[in-house]
C-alpha cells in the first residue's frame, strides 16, 4: 500500500528555533472559527483561484497553515455542523442529512422507526456533547454568529447548546435581505428571540462578529463560531437591497454573483483580523477557516470530481486554513489528512478542555502533528448517504478511497488520482475487500448505540 505523502513542516533542526514561540501558547488562546457554506475547493486565492479576490483569507494561509487533504464530516450542511459541535460522528446523533424540507426524518418509538412529517421538529439535543459547553466550563465566553441549521426549536438552539450569545438564522438558507426561509418562516434570532434587522445577511454577520471580538477581547479568552450563510443559494449579491429570493427559482445566479458573495465574506474576515489586532490579541488567537461541504453549482472544485451532496472528493474535500502564530508554524502546507471534527478536538486541546469519558471525541487533536512534535498518522474516514433517492458510502484509509455509488463499488488511489478517474478495484481486489470490511465494522460499531432520531 502506498505510504501517505509527507507533511510539509519545518526541518527538525529548526524546531529549536520555533519552540520559544510555541511556549507562549501556554496562555489560553482565543478561538475564531469561520465556516463558509458550499465554498468550492478552488474558490480562494490560497487554493489557486484567480477570478475571486480573497486577500484576507489568503493571509490566513501565508501566516499559518494550509491543508491539502481536509474533509468535511458530510457532503451537506447539518451533519458537518453536528460533527463540529459534538466532535463526534454525526451518526451518533442521527443527523445524517440536512434538516429542512428535503429531509427524510424518522424517530424511534419502542423498537420501531416512525416517520415524522414535521420538518422543524428535530435537531441537536442538549444531551449531546458541545464544544461550546466544554469551552464555557473552561472559562471561555462563547458566541455564535451565523447559520445554525441544527434545529429550529429553542431546545435545539445555540444558547441551549452552550453559546452565551447568538445572532443568526436557524434554518438551511435565507433571503439575504428579508432573512426569511423559502416558505416565509421568520428565522432570524438574537439569542432565542425573533428579531428584525435591516441589512445584507453577510454584512450583519460581519458586524456582529467584530462586535463580539471588541466586547470580549479584553475580558479573557473567547470562542467565536462564525458559520456564514454564504455562498449557499439564493445567489443574492451585496449592495442590492431590492433583491428578493424567488422560491420558484432558487438557483438563479452567475459566477460573478458568487464572486461578489465570497468577496464580502473575505471583507468580514479582514474586519475580524483588524479588530483582533486593534485589541492586541491577534497572535494569541487560533483563527480557523473551512467549508461545511464541497462547492455546488457556481463553485470551482478543481481538480476534484463532482460536488456537494456526493461522496466523491468534490463533495467532501474542502479548504482549511489555520493561523495561530503563538501555537503553530507559519506559511506551511499540511498534507496530513484531517476532517471537520478534528478541529473540535484540536480547539479543545489548545484551550485546556477535554471530552468526557462517556462521550470521547471521534476527531483527532492535530496540534502535535502540526507542530512537528510527532509524525503524521494514517487516518481512516467514513461517510454515508442513505436517502431514498441517493445511496452512497465511502471510506478513505491512507491514500486509498473506496466509493460505493448505488451498487457499484470502486477503488481509487488518491495519491496519484485525486480526480477519481481510474477505478483500481479490479487490480487490487484485496484492498477493496479490506476497505469494505472496515466500513462494515464502523457501521456495526455505530449500530450498537443507535440514536433516537434519524435525518437522512
């Protein structure tokens, strides 16, 4: 089996030189995690984009780390967000697909699964672990600004799951100016209360994020989670307040519309970085950036195949950047495979928090690897889509990727075929069978403790 590609880090002889900088990381860092919605793998300058200007996102890469083999927990919104908040496989909570009108929902009643038609009924229970609750117990102020998409009811909301402050939309998408869901549902909340505020959604989130930093930077460590609504459809551009979402034509838009939406996110990231610098805490802040899944119709996922909703690389391999001068190297490229829920374990470790013995993280603390304190490790990731209109499973183990699309099993070597063009299953049937066994074992382990709900 081919070996994993090397993690590009500073030479060992340089570790002594960077050790003093990392020693400063004993101070609890602030944490900002920006999660973009449906961003394409190649839609920022840091990943080779030329038609979208992202100087502030690119700064995160040049002053921090850029991952090449980073994955979302799922190919759609809700399950990846669940994986981040809990630090665990979303299957443990039963949120395997996006909540909303396209969801196929069932709940367990006794020994049977019962379909439930109320599309706003389910969400992330407070019985599940939460990175916000962990950091709050560790002395952090916790804030969430943006798209929640883990339940509409207050008992599933951000405040119930450990965030001191919340401002954003609760559902999967919104009109960027009226802030309504496609059926007219009012979903904008200030904490748990409905609120009406004028403005373009991304601009509102940018301002709220900066305000949170401004108010908390001098008081002690804080954790700010900024899950943007953009660049999810509807493709409404900034500075056109008369624009309205058309529920009958939700996908109307152009690449230039998409560009303007991404660039407004980049502006917000620049404003957050500027406020952190103004408050004197920029280099004491772990600033993370990623996407909840692969890009959709207006995005650029090259060199990957396919897009959001699929388990091909274009649906699950996403950008990821990490900047923390006092805790991580600068300007390096990371080829260690990683996944969204690794960020949860990494944030917790950086902040001096840990998961409970009853609900340990499924993600990996990446800090020792990123700092060059230990070698890269072989990883195994699993994905599953079990909808009535789409059946896919996938596993990546080392550089081998197995994809079951419908009833067709395929095997790819991502080391030299990241575009998944050459099926090698017939050449390496023993590897294909090994990955099938690993995938079956993962599903069997999850089945030992089934969740009381299932969204697929």
